[in-house]
C-alpha cells in the first residue's frame, strides 16, 4: 500500500512538473513594413507574452542576413508579462524584401519564425494631396466610380 501511494505521489509530481512550463505567444509573426526609402533603416517591434506558469527566456534570436539587426528582452519574462523583440532593417537594397528571424526560447525546442516584408524605393512619393481616396495601394481622385452600360 505504501508503494502504491509513493508511486502515485511521484507520478503526480512528475505530471505537474511537465505542465508547469513557459508558453510563448506572439501578437503577430509577420510585420509589413510598407514602402521604405533607400538607406533609411526601419524598425519593427514584436511583442511576446508568457502564457505559461514558469518564466520564459528568449535564448537566441537569429536574423537570416546581416541586413537585419535584432535586440530582445534578455531578462526572464514572468507568467502573464510581455517582452519585446525589435528588428531594424537597413534598407540598403532596392526592391521587395522578405526577411525571417528565428527566435529560440525555453518554451520549445523548435524556433518561432518572425517575418519582415516590404519594398525599398529610391524616393517615396506622396499622392495624398492629388489623390485623397485610397483603396489598398491604389490612390484615386474621387470615391465615385461609374461604369458605362
């Protein structure tokens, strides 16, 4: 009887230890940076929340190229609290870009991948004065569109 009780106690302790762990939740994993001007760096900030019952540690953050610099919360993130991962894209190459950042935490053996998207142009043009109506990436001078029969 004592053996059964001690085995049951050990099993409960092990199962509660397996449940008590950090859980990383990102507010977003893809950040659209829009249109950037050439050689003017842009910053994107990702927020990470610990939804687990143990402290969350961001162990390492690796961008996929040298064009992206990263900074992150190095202190343990307590349950229910938030941390940040900031990524600065240098905008040194013209054209569309899609960059990935691998985030390693103590919540999982596999990394979480964050993504930065956007386009770099030589000169940004402001059309809001001439074309005040915007539908997505299309600027119009009127909000009335007529079609011939």
